[in-house]
């Protein structure tokens, strides 16, 4: 499981996928999210701008990302 350390109060879902290297660009993140391939805290998420906070877990393509403060 990868960890992303927050620099601010939150990070947006599309940015988190890109920061973790799971997608090449924001456009790729948008497509994957809209297609229902991304889960946040075990629920499918369709909003690219979903704000992620400390403790949130993102799942995509068999990879997991934990958001840390």
C-alpha cells in the first residue's frame, strides 16, 4: 500500500491517483473515475474532485493508496 502525505488539509481524488503514479494524467484519472474503476473507502467514487482526508483509502486496479496527514 502506498501512502500519500498531505501538504494541505486534503487532496483531490484525481490528484492522488496521479501523485501515486497510477495514472499518467488528470485526463486519464477522469476517465478511470467516471468508468467506476476507483473506490474510496470501499465505495465506488465517480467524482474526480472528491476531497480525500487523513485516513482515506483509495483502491484502483489492485493498488491501494492511504492518505496520511
